[in-house]
């Protein structure tokens, strides 16, 4: 018997379940864009080098062009369409908007998804390749421009908006830290 080359899978994207038949070779990127009309996630190189297709899988960054859709079944996938809270932009989105962290905008969904994870990874104390002191007792490194550049280095911007992108990530990290310090209702109150 010839093995089947397609299956029906259920993807959990932005809190919603989507069941669809896919060829086993379909990437998550193509499933999002071509099958589910979630075109916010962009295709740049289609070979894992530009970061335009970055999404979050179980909260971690992943380039969706190198991920098979079938392998994403059962995971929590967040795309740019799921980042805002209704009409309220996420602080990372707001910072990109306020500080012009883009020009053409093509790389921006991937930049924002990466930035979301960068801020979480940094707050959790993860060191980067440019962290001077990686001993646990050294604590969380300062989120300097150099740290942000290194941590965001998987996301290319053909427009060269890097200076503003770094500023936007730094601003968003400050806003999120301030909101976290004020407690869970801070964001809701700010939006009211
Ligand atoms: S399109 Fe996936 S990394 Fe470039
Ligand atoms: S804003 Fe144009 S590629 Fe980054």
C-alpha cells in the first residue's frame, strides 16, 4: 500500500483551532499564508535566513518557513494577527509605531514576533552572545543596544531601519517592565 502523503491536522493559532488537510511537505509558513489567509507572516528568503516569517511556537521564536505544518500540530502558535489585545496594540507594536521601527513594513511582523520573545528571554535572565558576564550570580544583563542588536540579529531589514528597531525594542521592554511592576491590571487601566 502506498503511504499517504497528506493528513488532516489541527493547528492552534492565536487561540483558535483550525483543521485542514495538508500535504506533509507543507511548511507552517505556507499553511498560514496560503491555506488560512493569515498573511501577516511574511515570506522573504524561504530558507531560514531572514526572519521575516518568525512566529511564536509555545512562546519561543521559530522561523515558520523551516517548520513543517504537521510538526506544529498540538503547539500554541502566535502570529502577528494574535499579538494585539483587541483594539489595544501590544506595547511592542505601539513602540514600533511610535518610534518608526519600520519603513516598508515587510519585515515588521517578524521583527515584532522576535522582539516579543527577546524581551521575555531577557527578563528571564537568558544571556546572549554579547553578555559579558554569564555567571548566574551576575543577574539579568542590562538590555543595552548591543544586547538588542545581537538578540534581534536573526531578523534582517532590507530598508535598514535598525536604529529605530533597536529603540523600539528598548522602549517596549521598559513599558512592559513598568506594567509588570504595577501588576496585571496596569495595561487594562492604561487602555481605559
Ligand atoms: S522566510 Fe523564513 S527566514 Fe526568511
Ligand atoms: S521595514 Fe522594509 S524590510 Fe524592514
